DNA sequence: TTTTTAAGGAACTGATTGGTTCCTAAATGG
DNA sequence: CCATTTAGGAACCAATCAGTTCCTTAAAAA
């Protein structure tokens, strides 16, 4: 779907750009709340082009979701592999989520959370997609925690449970941020969660 | 609107029952995902009766939300005021949320979270309603934490931050539960969160 | 019984929904 | 230059949407 077969008129728009534009529309209005005219306006494409490129509305959401998840995972992975102590790296990644859960960004919320809350109960494929995202973030933190435990920075304990706990805290911040919280309050939540790594 | 003025034909259905029926519909399908026919089927009422009693779809959602929040707050308040140690009471209330975030109940999720995620960014009144719910749960936990600190059960520390932390953990569980988690995993999250009260 | 009030239901509105199907224009490979 | 293939857009589809209006029916108060 991505590579041009070489024959016939080539696509005049970028699939990734279109998916990203659609992502922003779904992000702001959810799935049911997004109409085809919304997507047309957001991408600047026509109905025909959109359907030819992505199939239908649901498949377009999946493409947008994959883009969103890949970028989110990359951002967290980058922060967790930063030089310095492991705890500093973990805190930095949590502070990013705190920032994303505050003020305007917080009000906008997280696309994965929005789709999980809106659609997971009715759409097993989307539920699995969201669960996969949560698991992957968890594994990123598992890696950091294991490193921290190895060098004595982080208390012993089930690394899966500790990582899952951080993921839970992150998703909680994203929900609380929907009603517009101050970043200072979110940072306090991060500091509370960091204590878990001290003593477990 | 609740009390019958005494003149004219009295209402043949119970407002609370109708609001509760509507609550279940919104709960399962969200706001945008709920159509008027859905509400008619769910309540067993007609369009005319529904609009005469509640005004419009949004006001019906508010009535349903108020019912949901009142019951949720009462359940948590009850568990927190149970005899025994304060920590046992807090744990019991968190275990209730863990149960509500597991398996089928988890997949169904929380109406307040659903509405907050779907509508808060676009509807300030609903955002405030959800924020109010989060604040009230937080204050319930503040009361318990202060009691626990007074008798030495719970570590010293900012009771508002500690309570907010628990609320954040609760909302996180409800998000994770949307993709269908095991209750044992949720209980492990509760135990992790309880550690916060030990040492802060 | 009469008057007053509102419940309940049916019919209808204009707008919009997601989705399909054309047709024309254009860019490629041969 | 020509044949092939697809992009892009316009017109159109049946279905459904939230919401309104009107009318009949029924219950209470006087």
C-alpha cells in the first residue's frame, strides 16, 4: 500500500501525512464524533482518495493509531535510554506524561486512552491494539527497572508489577488531565509514584 | 421537576428509574454513540415523554451522570467508614475499584471516565462535573488518610497529594481495565499503591 | 361533572451520516 | 505516442440523526 507499483498515476499526497492529519481529527473528536467531512477537511483530500488509500473510516483510524503509538513509544524509549541514572531517566519520562496531562495538552488527552475508552468494549481489534500499547510501554519500564535493580538504584521486587504500576499511574494522569489540571499537581503525582521504586 | 404540582395528570414513570435506564445506555455507548432511539428503547419511554421530562439529550446525560456519581461516592464513603483499621478500609475501597476494573466490569468501564475523555475538551460544564467527581473522591480519601495519620497507621505527608495519588491510580485502573485485565493484576496494583501510605 | 393540566405517542422536519459509484484528468511504462 | 492504471472529485445513496409539533388520552382538582 505504501510503495508505488510503478504503473499508473502515482499518489499525489503522502500517506503518512494524511494519516497524521486524520490522527489529529480523531484525537480531537473521537471516532464516533468524527464525520467523513471532518476527515476530508482535516486531510484536505476527497472522499474518493481517502477511501481508495485507506479502505474505510475504521482502517484510517487504525493507521492513525499506529502512527500515534509508534511516536509515543519512541519518545518514552528515548527518554528512558538517556544517559545518567536510571531513576532520573524514569522520572524524566514520567514528567513528560505529566506535562502531556496538564493544561491544554492535558485537556486534549491521549488518543489511545480515548479510543480504548470509547471503543474497546465493542471492538476487540481496537481493544487488542490499546492493550498492546500498554504492554509495550510496560516493557520499556521493565527494561529500565531491571537496569536500576542491577546497579542498586531501584529496590528489589517484581519488575513487571512495578512497571505496570507506572503505566497505571500514567493512564490515571491522562484521565485527570482531561478536566484541566496544573502541571505542578501532576508533578507531585510523579514524585509520589517514584517513591514506589525506592521501597517495594 | 421532581415533585408533582398536584394538578393535572401525574407522571406515569419514575424519573429516577428513567435516568438510571438512560445511564446504562450512555454507559455502554458513550454520548455520541447513543442515539435517541437507543434511549427510547433503553427507557421504554417515548420521545415526547423523554423530552418533556428531561429537556434534551444533554440534560438527560447530566441527570444520569448525577445518579452515577452519587452512587459511586456513596459506595466509596461506605467502605471508607467501615470499622477496622483505616488502612484496611482504604484497601477495601481500592479493591472495589480493582474489581470494577477487571474482566467484564472492567471492559464496561466507568461512565465518568468515558464522559470526561469523550466530552471534557469540548464541554466545560461536563468537564467541571467530572472534575467535581474526582475532587470529591479525593476528599473522601483525605478524610481517611487524616484519620490514619492521627492514629499512626499512615505515614506523615501531604494528605491532599496522597489522596490525589490514589484517585490517579483508580482512574488508571479503569483505563487499563477497558482492555480486559485480570483481577489479580489489578489487586497487585492496589498493593503497590498501598505502599505509598506506609512511607512517604 | 367540569375544568385543568400534562402524559404519551405518532408523524414529520431538515440536516447529516458513512459509504458507493461514477467520470474525468493525469502520470506512468512501453 | 499510446495504452494502462490510478488519482481526485462530484453526484448520489439509503439510513439515521436530534429535535419539534400536534393530537389524543387520562388523571387530578374543583
